[in-house]
C-alpha cells in the first residue's frame, strides 16, 4: 500500500556539533553528547531512516524500497542507488574546510558517487555565515601554499546568512558551515568528504582529524565563487524552487492553513518540516507533522493535502 511514511532519522555526533536538535523543540534522539547531523531521508550504509507508521512500521526505508521499487518513480529507478540524502545539521562550532569530488573522480578513486549539495538556512546567529568558494579565482599552486601556511580562510568567500537563505554547492566547491548555523541539506547520497583544514582541532583522545590535502587540491574548482539565493526561483505562491540539478530538485513549501499538490509517477517526494506544524493526508492516511519531522511520499501517491501553518523542504529527483 502506498501512503505517507513518517521517518525516524539516524544521528551523528561530531566535535563541532550542537545540542539544539536534542531539545524539546526538535526532539531528536541522539546517542552521544550532541547531534551534529540528523539523517532525515537516508538509505546509506552509514545511516538509515526507519519508518514509524502504517504497514511498513519498524522497517528500514531501504528495505521497503527494495521490495517496492515503483515507490522510487521513473526517475528514481534510473539510478543504481538511492539518489538523495537529506540532513538537518547543527553547527555549534565551525566545520572543517572541505570539498567533495565529482562522480567521475569519486567512482574512479573511491568506488562511490560524488557529492553535489544544497543548503537551506533554518536558523543563524547574528553575523553567522558559511565559507563557499573563493573571493576570486586562484591557482592550485596558490591553494597549496595557503594550506601549507595555514592561511586558507584568507582566500575563501565568506557569506553572512540568515533564515531562509539557500546555497547550491556543486562538487568541487570548497566550503564550510561556520558556528551558530542550523540548516537543512539536500545532497547526493554520498559520504565522501576531503578535508583541507580543520583549525588544528583535536578529538577527545588528543588526535587531530585526518586531512586529505592532495585529493582535495586535485578535485577543487579554484575558480568557483558562490552566492546565496542565486539559483532560487518562485514557482507559485506556495513553492520556491531552491536548487535543481540532475541529482535532485529541492524546494521550500509554505502552507498557510491548506496546501494541495500531486506526487506523480516520475519521482518520490520527501518533506522535512523546518518551521511550524500541521498534518498531511493522502490515500486515506493522515499523520501529524511537527517541527523536524520528515515524511516520505512514494511516487504515484497522487493528491496530497497539507493542513496547518508550516514550511517544509521538499526533495525529489
């Protein structure tokens, strides 16, 4: 049976992670001192979403999709892997300066697909921001020299962000989330990250985290400069398209009392509530949607009604 499936995420602790997702407002359950990442829609060996309602309750989403491939939709079935990973990320401290490879490099070197992603800012402290691309194009030799001298941040493009901003980050773009940011990330279903710089931090055992300088320099696009909101497009009064590429389309959905849309046979749709609350009804099934909830809507589900006052980030292929 096809119906809206509410998901429980996998969670990740990290040295830079915060505790906001663990409080009563977001109500995520972590296994450590913090929740740096909550993997909301995840079919990955390092983290899997669980279904908590209906016929498939207590099952992993990946297993349900294996048994019901039509839930992926025509576009979803074109991929040899589940194409999308959706996260909530809480950065109490700065993340490492990092870069992700493209598909060609990642498959050749790591045996996994690359990583293009999109960030939607859920909350940001005053003056908070992200590093994304360079202030101006530089050479790989300049990049290597800056890293050797510990001066990489002097060359990076810092973007002050506020609630509702979004950034599209193609593979090869050097980037980092800075402290005080809560965001929703829609990305390719990949975990490959190359760290260029980590502020000389150490873990609980006094060890620095591994850097990947040579690989990072090799895959970095040194000409890339990224701006906030440069890819967003208003589709209608309820829908703002945030980013679209061959891997995913991410949108901001706003519901003021009632909103209706269709989930066609081309692709599944996920919704992650980033503000407010409400309920969703489809195919005779109705479930509540609270802040931080994520729901998986199988391809071909048809008419979907949302009630309440909320904003959600939708993702589809």
